[in-house]
């Protein structure tokens, strides 16, 4: 994985870890496809709401920051939350 992808994954991980109480239950799976980087966030069921936020505002903000960071390197990124 390129350094740029590692930076974006690290950014998303830092944000998610700051939102949840149980950091041990957080895992990020990242993979690169032809359309760009994909990051799947897995958290405990009790804390999915903290990552998604009211009306999806928190996950939208995470996606916005990840896309901004990835665009610096000319890449695309998709972020999904898995329960």
C-alpha cells in the first residue's frame, strides 16, 4: 500500500478511535480497487451510532475528511461502517 493510502487510513482510524469508548473493538479493513481506496470500519454494535451520528452527520464528516486527504494524492476513497 502506498504511503498516501496509509495516511488516509491512519486519519480515519484516529477519528474513529476518538469517538468510541471501546477502542479494542475497532478494526479497519482497507483495500485498493480500480476505483480507489476502500475503508471498512468495524465497531461494536453498541457504538455504531457514535460513528454514524445523528442523521449520518458524523460518518459524512469522516468521509469528507478522508476524501479531502485522498484528493491530495490524486486518489479516491470510500468509507463504510460495518456493524
